[in-house]
C-alpha cells in the first residue's frame, strides 16, 4: 500500500500499476498487473512505493475455479498479492484518480525514478477504465497533460512508461513531457494480442507484449531500456512494438526503475502460437465456454449474445453518422485504416460518448470512424450528424 514517508535527497524508485478492466473475461489484465506487482516486490522494490490500481473482481469471482488465486502462466503459480496491496479498487479505478496519482498524491520528488505500467483495452487516443466506473476514459490529451504536470511539479527525474493496449501508439504519440520514455504494445492503428489461453480457467492469462516484457525483466536485470525495447519488439509477433519519448533514455539501466532481483530467472519459454487480437479475446473465450458442457455454458451464450449485440449497435451507429457526411464510403468506414488522432477528434469523441454511453473496450477500435471524420470535416458538422443519429 502507498504509505507516508519522508523524502530524501537520494534517488528513490516509485511505481504506478493500473489494470483498467473488470469482469472475468478480461482476466489477463489484472493477471498481468498482479504479476508485475509481485515481480517488483521480489526485486526488492519497496511495497510502500507502489500504487496498485485494480478492480479486484477476479480472484474471488464465481467464475474462478481456483478461488483466491490468480495465475499468469499455465504452471498455475499463484501471483495474486491480495486485496490489501491494492490502493484503488472497484469504482475507484477511474481516469481522474489515475491523473491525481501522477500529478499530486504520488510522493515522489524531482530526484526519483518513476515506473508506470498500464494494462487494458485501448482505442484511438484512449485507454479504457473498468466498465461502470464514473468519469469516462483515459484520453491521450488529458494523460499527456497529466504527465507534463507531473514533470513540472517535480514528481520525477526520469519516467519509464509501458502501455499494453490496442492502438497504444496513438496515446503515447501525444506525450510531450521530457525525461520520459514510453514503450507501447502496438502502433497507432492496430490491436495488441492476448495470449496464453487456459482451458481450466476459461480465459487468457496474459498478453503477448506483457509476457515478453515481464520475461525480459527478470532474465536480463542489468540490461538497458533500449535492450528491453529491442528484445520485446523482436519477440512480439502480433503487433508492432513502438518507442516514444526521450531517445537518450535507451541507454539507461532498467534496474534504475525496476530494481534488481535477488535471483536472475532463466528466460521462460513463451509460446505465441495461441495469440488472438485483444479485441476478440473475450468473445473467443465465451465461444469456447458456450460450446462446453460446463454449467456456465448457458451464461456464456447469453454474455456472447449481449457482446455481439453491443458491437453491432456501435458499428451501425458510427456507420450511419458517417453516411450523413460521406454516403459513398459509409459501408467501408468501420474497416478503414485509422488516421492520426487530432484535437478535433477528442472534441468529437467526448461529444459522442456523452450521448451514446458506455462502449465495451473490445469495440474501441471502431472509434477510428470518428478519427477519420475529424480529419476531413468540421467538428460542428460531425456533431450535427451525431445529433441526427442519437
């Protein structure tokens, strides 16, 4: 838990870990962050210097056949650190609380090294938060502003940020704070990939990028940020790992941010042949459960129906908005390559989501329709189209 202490002039390490999802179908996000927390503590990281944000509905979910445990590998080693380690849980896992931690409540100083890791769904210029929590998504322009405020408030000497999410490059590309390095699981227009499906649990245990990231941490403790980037980029096959920010930080040791493990772990064997685009992971596991003989099969069928219906509704809504502005290409709008996010896009996105309501994280990539419209049409015209449909 984040504790009170007196800062000193010597450099300290701090970490902010956030799993931005809930529900058992998104098991992998909280599993990644639980494993990350456990790794940091095992590396001698002061637990009082870790801010842990997670909805905390996986370990004791009625869907979990291993009550009170969370696994990150098929070896079924429990990596759940317990609810007492979680500083922000349930409806506290909000965008605003994340910004507040970075800019205000994190007791770091301008002498310190800060490590941030985010794990969840993403879309053009956005990162998700758990379904049902108040306050909207983590949006790239607001996050960039928070990081700049963090720097100007003297909250770090250097900051190292990892983002596991679809379209994560479109988020990191907005960052302007100095002395900050960010490595993303994907570029600005593609999915990242879930991995390690566990039939006993009925969910994916991790994500491809996060798997290679955490494997590198403990098998290469004296390496640099550049070494880590090059290794994870070469290993990750489903998406294009990207680097943003201060190029000079590639020569910095990862131990400056992550500490050093007492025992150097052997590089684990990671199979990537079971990867699936992240936006399909929940539906994939529900399809498996729906065809099984387990008692949860009927429940899985209903959940899959509801997810498919929600996806169809969003697709139809965005297609009709596009049709009002550009009829000839409306039927291909959902499948068009996403352009660069812009300040106009964020204005349109906020207007749309305020009227439409909650969007499932798996469907965030469809927001590319709004990105592309914002590059071609006036904000007022797009808002008028939204009003006509919604």
